[in-house]
C-alpha cells in the first residue's frame, strides 16, 4: 500500500481519485463501526418510540456544526449528512425494537 498523499502532492486526476477512494474506504469502515453501536443501542432500548430523541438529535447536530466550523467545512452540508444518517438510524432502531417486541 502506498502512503497517503496530501492534496497538494497530487499531480494527476488519478492521484486525487486514488486518495478519495482511500478516504471513502476509511469512511465506510467508520460507518460500519458506528453501525455496530447503533445496533447495540437498538438492543438496549425497549420501545420503538425511544429511537426518536429530539433533544439528543439536536445536541448531536450542534456538535457536528461546531466541529465542521472548526475544520473549515460547510456546516450546512455536514448537518444534512448527519440528519440523513440519524434518520436512517432511527428507522433502523425502530425496526429492530419492533421486531423484538413482536417475537415475544
């Protein structure tokens, strides 16, 4: 495996694409790790309504927006990504909890 290049070290489109592919793999690995925790949370919760926690959602979004600003990223774009992720997680958790309740 070749060492990661900084953006300024990329001389060709292929160099840039290779780095984006490397980062995409790392992001997917992190999403998979996060998914494990979401699954565990669904196992701990006892009612599908627990999956939607507006106060927690807004706290997470606030942190994401601040971290985005700190990293000089577009905080609106980061919020959109996280809200999409959170909505998916809510539906996933509700499904697991509901299925477990039906199985009893």
